[in-house]
């Protein structure tokens, strides 16, 4: 038996889904692994101040280097504790 919490629900914005469609296979794998970690540990990212909703926490997190490109990709997301969910708003890749 582990003390690991149940994974949260993860939802992607249309912009995040479009960005995922443009990633290389290794980059996509790195993002998927990060999102899996965030679903269990939602406060893993760096808090982003200035959110407009007091019930929601905004974060950004970076992937490990992608296996094929070596690039790190930023994932911007909102953690909704009351809904037990994460909403990925942006996936940012590039120089």
C-alpha cells in the first residue's frame, strides 16, 4: 500500500491540444510524463502570481529534456482543488 494520492482529472485547452499535435515524439513523451506527475502532485510547478480566481492556483512547470530534441517544454496549468482537477492552458515549446 502506498501513500500516493489518487490522480486528479486533467483537462487540456484547445490551444494546449494544438501545441501537443506539433511536438516531436520525444517532446510529446516528456510532456505526457510531466502531466502524469502533475496529476498526482499538482503543486509541483512554480506558482504564477496574479490569478483572478481565489479558488484556483496557477502554475508553470517544465519538462525534463526531450529524448529526441533535448528541449524542455513549459506547461502552464491551473489547479482546481475543489474540482480535483488540473486544466492545462498552454504548452509552450520552442527557442
